[in-house]
């Protein structure tokens, strides 16, 4: 059997309700129940790759933390701070796209 890819391993962790994080260069997992016995061979074989991926792409945790969402007031303020002509061009473009999709 082919070893799983990093993404496949992370998908399995998610489906099982597990989280993973890098602590002091080690991979730690938590979930609804402890993993029985040693890590599966696919995780062992890709441990370094998993750690690198988590550190570089996910802030060291899986699932990655969601980016903070801007409040509606902030979005409106940013939108209104743009020049009127720019907002009008954007609105016209969106309307054209919607007509084309209908």
C-alpha cells in the first residue's frame, strides 16, 4: 500500500475529529480518544514533512486557525473610503458578471 500524502493524513485527522500541532519540534495529536499504540506508518514516514507543512502553511496547528473576520462596519468604512468612480466601476462590473451568469 502506498504511503499517504501529507494532505491525506491531515484529511484523515480532520475526519476523525483530531487536531495536530507542532510543539518544540515534535508532532502532537489530540482527539476524541487517544491514538492506540504507535503512530501509523504513514504518519511516521511523513513526520518531518507534516511538521514542515504545519509550520509553514498552518501556523503550527491543524486545522489552521481561521483568519479574523473584519466587522461589517470596517468593511463598509473601507468601501466608502474608496473613490466614488472606483466603486461605480466595481458595481458595473459585478452587474455585468451577474448578467453573464444568468
